């Protein structure tokens, strides 16, 4: 009796394994090609079970944040029957929705901002040099991929990762730089900012001493 060799486990299972292997190879090639530019972080992954005739059918939902650590960041969500495929879908969507956030001195925000989405409310505050990233969970992943080194963030309300991410991006989308405001109003940056408080105090002290 002739023996038919099994190819890759046989049946649909072997085809799925070969498909996952091709996806992994493709993901590795993308990481080697884009690793110097983009950094991705997996925020959360959720397993969903659907009860059907004959048992349960599991699927996975992934939430990923992608950034170049130079002022651009984006987020994406993906669903699939396998974890690597869900992460790949989320990463691709995050790359397509990246936004640019102006930063002061390349390390912190220009001004404080509040973001809302659903029941989520986040407060983002600029911080002096050396403060670091004081934020938890999903917000920390956003700031790390964005390349922001000094920021203080607080979440008031829901702790759902999706709502926290969307509220954070709602706040970051409203951040503006003094240069952009001056250009929009037809003024100089010095006219908007004015002298610093320490400089003004020094001038007052010198005038009093004279």
C-alpha cells in the first residue's frame, strides 16, 4: 500500500502554519527595514471567545502604539484568529494614522492640555528637565514612542486602555507651538512669550539697587 507523506501537518492546519510562517518572515523583514525609524509597543491584547455550535471560537484583539521617537506617533487596533496577525494588523493601522506633535526643546510639551474621549479624561502637563515620564500604562507607551522625555500625565475616569489612548491622542492633537501661533496671528514669537519671570525679577532687582 502506497504511503502518502504528510505535508506540513496536513489539511488546513498545515496551511495555517505555513501562512503564519510567511507572515513572521514578512514581519521580520519589515522590522529590519524599518527598525531604525519606527518603534512599536504592544499596549494590550484581549482574547474574545464566541460560542458557536460545537464549542468556542477564540479571537484576539491587539492595541499597538507606533512612533519614530522624534515627534511622530500613531495608534492602531487589530483583530484576528491568531495573536501575531492581530499585532500585525494593529501595527499597520498605527503607521497609517501617525500624527506630529510639537515639542519644546525636543523633550516636553509647550503647554498643558486636557483630552477627552468617552468616559476617559487625561491631563498632560509640561515638566522641567530631568523629570522623566510620570505616566502609567497606555500613556507611558505613547510618550516613549513619541520621544518625549519629560511629562506628567494623569488619567481621571475610565482606565480602559482604548479610551485612555484615544483621550491622550485627542490632547496631543491640540498641542501647538509658539511659532505656529505667531505665524497664524502675524506676530513674532517674542511678542507672544515675552521675558521670562527670572529675567524680569533680575531686572527689577537691578533697578531697585540703582
